[in-house]
C-alpha cells in the first residue's frame, strides 16, 4: 500500500472534560480528576503529541473549521477524549507513557492512532446528535435520537477513518489493534475493567477493532489502486476509485487527485487542431489507455477541464493552504487559454502557498515556474516571449537536469528532440517480486481465492491477494475489471512491492538508485507523473516511484 499497511485504532473516548463535563465519547471505568488548570500545553510529552497532531490535521486537509485545541492531561481514566463542547482534544500522560513503552517502532503510530480517532469524532461531527438530543430531551424526537445514537457506529467509524487519516499522514498501523486495546485497558484498569450501559464491552470493542482493521486496509487499497491507475493512464478506472473513496472520506488530497485525473482524461480528448504540445506540470499527491473521445469533440475536453477545476476548488475550500491544488487549477486555466487566471493561480497562489510550506511541497514552486514560462510565451506569442520562456525553462533544467517536464517543454519550444508518440517506454522485462514469474498466471490460478473481493459503486470489480497463503511476503497483488460499457475493455493486474522491499531490478537498480542511473539503464520512459515530493516514471510493465531527490523508493509491475 503506498506506505506500509496500517491500521489505527480506536480507544478513547468518552470521558469527562477538563471542566468536569462528561463528553459524549468516553471509554472509562472511573471518572477523570483533571481540572481546567491541569491541562498542559508544554513539556516533552506535549511537544511530541503536538507534532503528530499537526501532521494529522494537515493530512486531513480540512481547514474549514479550526481544529480543537490540543492538551496533555495528568488525569487517569479517559486515555484520550474529545470535549463535550467540541473545543478541545486531550491525551493523558499515562496513555502517552504507555505508547512510549511499546518501543520506538510503535510509539508514534500508537499516539497517531489515538489522536486520529478523536479528530475523526470532530471531523465527522459525531457531537451533533448528542447535542441535539440533550437540547430536546423533553420531546419524543430527542429521546428517539438518544436511543438510536449508536456508539458502536461512531467508535467503529472513528477507528477506520481515523486509521486512514493516520495512514495519509505517514504513520504505520498496528497489525493487531485488538491486542493494543487490550493492553492499554489493562495498563489503566488491570483486570477490573467495568462495563458501561450503552457502550460495547471490552471484548466487543476488541472484536470491532478487528473488523475496523479489515475495513481500513480495504480503504487504503482503494486509494493505492486509484493512484496506480492514474499513473499508468487508466483514467476511467482511477476516477471510479477516487469517487468511491469520496463517498466515505473527503479530503483535499482526494479531490486534488480526482481533478488531476479529470484533466489528464480531458487531454486525451484533444484533437490535433487544439495544438496541445506541452506537458503540464500537474501534481498527483500519493500521500500515496485513455478513454475514447466520446461525444462533443472540443466541448467534451472543455467540460472535463471545467469539472476538474471544480474538484480543485473543493480541495482549496477544504484547505486554503494546499499549494498543489492552486498549481493544478492554473494548469486547467492554461489549457482553457485563460492565461490571466492561470498566471494568478500559478504565481500568486501556488508559489505563495508553497513558499510557506517548502518542507511539504518542495517541487510545487519549480512546477509553477515551468507553467509560468509557458504562459509567458502563449499569452502573447512572439519571438521575444518565446525566448523568455526558453530562458526560464533552461534555468530550471540547469539546476535540475532530471526535470523531465521542463526538459520536454524546452524541447517543444526549441523544436528539437521531442520524442515521437509511441517511442520510449520499453524498459526492462521479466521483473519479479516475491518470485512470481508470471503475474497473469498467478491471477488466473487464484481467481476464486482472493483475500479481498469488492464491487465498487461504479461497477468495477476489485480483488487483492496478500500474505503467506499466496507466498506474498514482500508485495501485494491487485486486480481491477472495468464494468460493461467502460472505454477500458481489459482488466489490469498490478503487483506492488512493499516500501521496505530490498530486491533488485534488472541492471542492478534497487531502492535508492538515482533517476540518472535508471534512465541510463532503461532509456526513455513511456510517461512520467509529477508529485509534490517526487516523480513517477512509467515503462511498459514497470512503475517506479521516486522521491524529491530523484531516488527510487518503491516499484510495481503491471499487465
């Protein structure tokens, strides 16, 4: 899964706030003793918790409302809690210490799971029905809402959506969440855990956690598959996966990626007279054959680009600091030949937002400069503006000779060395992961024995194989079959290596190999995709994911 598999947990709960108010989400056996003055926003524990909390908020990418204020509590009895007024989230010092006792490899992921669980209560507005029921408790509707308020649903949703949030922020998940829950409960209450009326028992909670882990893994797999489908150009499939995810989880990243896919699909509808020669510096965010032209000719691609701009607006509406969405929106306006808006969103918005977050979006400024060079020429095409654009692209390539988007567009403007359609992309053949020599045979032989089989809302069939049963110790195999009527007629099979896979590719290429060495061995790729923090290069049967320094991080084979 574009990061190590994960799962996050649940815990927390519903406990009294620092003001001795009871929250609607408590999971405790005794009351809290904290007072408002006891809540802490300093010290070693708070600094570490705040660091993780900030990453989770950024990964969710929903800044329409300010997130709850974070505290560390010296009380013992709640583990972690979301206050009744929705204004604060706290984790107890005792819970922090327990997570730290799990060892360095699990410490941060344990904290992330607790915090992400509570944040999910906030983002999914779980307080609403409780507050409404309390306000109208004297009416039948209030009593009914109280009765149907299913804490099992809330806690389960907070588990798997919180797990996905922690995953998207870069944290691993525990393979055995139920064990973690049992351990933290034992740490707090020994063998005297009390059951509370209206809440699941500890045994039920652990059972629910196991199911949440399974659901979370399926969620992550859909995200990974959407990204892979985008990378290799199966845009109909990619759009189906992203839209399925948005049915349960909305974030600026998902909307951004759906917009990128939609623009790429629109470019596939261009006619020769549209004269789209350039390669757009669109940024697909991974943190993880083009469809037929259909009806409408020119109007079709314009409609798709305008649709994509709406998706970028949704991403910006959730997080006005999300730089890639501004850049991608600028690319959309460039394709529509609205150069004034394209220049504004690239120069003022994308570069401005990226400058404020260089550690998160290290490539967005450069990609915006590429687009601005193209705008310089296209806005008022003449020899002077053409030379200015060439000079701008040469400056970028001079600093980074591996910048394929800048190099390609420079070749277009200079009318030299642009690869003809269909050239390049051969790459190595016979790549094996986990000693699977024939991926097609593997999928056919295990067709009715998949680890996961799921029908998407779009009609796509998704399957996954993993684990010792299939001798897949360092990889996972995915399969997607499009529905009838799709422009993509053939199924796709993908084998994705684990992030820590240390195997070698033909020619001695391995994790950490630089792009220059890869191109020297495998020559020109079939296509490339920009990332805010790296690049994907694609050959006929191989996907290579590189970081911002051009070093290979992960790969997959596909057929």
